[in-house]
């Protein structure tokens, strides 16, 4: 993709049948991942479903998710910054969703990066780490 990450926490979109408040912590099953390019930086978007959702048995990979749902998510992320006079966001991998296996790899890689950041092994820069 020829770009680096945006150094913020991974973004997760839960697509179950119940509305969850922003910041809710709940057990989920990753279904796929989208590589959004925001201002030249890679910003992964993981799509998942709550494990206790009625659709969790039906949805096991990104191909199980209806195209209209996937397209709607991608288009929302493409356009959501334009009201602030920012350009449209782009996407890597020819705008294709990557499967659950890749989503789990992305989650693992970003978790390792977070652990290095928290331990001080990686410079925090402008990020707030919640340390006094």
C-alpha cells in the first residue's frame, strides 16, 4: 500500500442487530477488514459481529455479509470527513474487503504495536497514552 499506519487505535464496526453505544466493550467475531487510506495514512476498519447476536451463527466471514451492508460501510468511511472540507478517503486492495483471517492478522499486528507503544518501546509522539 506504500503508506504507514495512522498510529491510533484500530477502528471496529459492529454490524449486529442491536445498537451498541460508542465505546461499548463486548465480545465480537471479526468478519473482515477494509484498508482505508486517510490523508495518506493506513487506517484499518474491522467489521465484526457481537458473539451473542442472533446473526453471529450466520456470519462467519466477510462474504457472509450482504453486499449492501459492506458497500454502505465503505461509502460512509469514504465520505464522512467531507463536511469538514476534507477530501474523500480512498481504500487499498482495489477497495475490496479482506477476509476474517486477514482481519485477525491485522488485529494481532495492531495489538503488538499497541503493546510496544504502552511499554515505551515505540515513541508515542502526539498520542495520549493515559499515563499521568
